[in-house]
C-alpha cells in the first residue's frame, strides 16, 4: 500500500472535563489531515497519531467540518464526501 499524499495538516486543542469535574488545562488535541485522492479529489481525516496514521485510519470529516480546519482552501465539488 503506497503512502497517502498529504496536502495539509492542522491540529486543534479542545477543552475537556477533568476527573474532578473542572476543565482540564491541557485539553485534548486532534490532528486533521487533508489527503489527495486519485482523481483530483481530496478528503480530510481526523484522529491522533502521526499525520500518516491519521491519513490512513482517521475518521473522515464532512465538507463543513473540513472547512473549519482548512478555511478558504476547499472546493465542494472536489471534496470526497463518501
């Protein structure tokens, strides 16, 4: 299996609740990877790990979710939704 062609990587840290019920100051970080398809399309995947791992095994994001991580960079007609 060849390595996925990664077009972009974005990481975001979101607040999470700690064991004591308060906010965990470190939060939870997810990685979002934009991957090229084989016919000029692309898709974004989210997860934790290396960009290569997320590109292969991450959860595919909807177009709207992908636009949050890659604003003004994606075209709806090129985004591989399913």
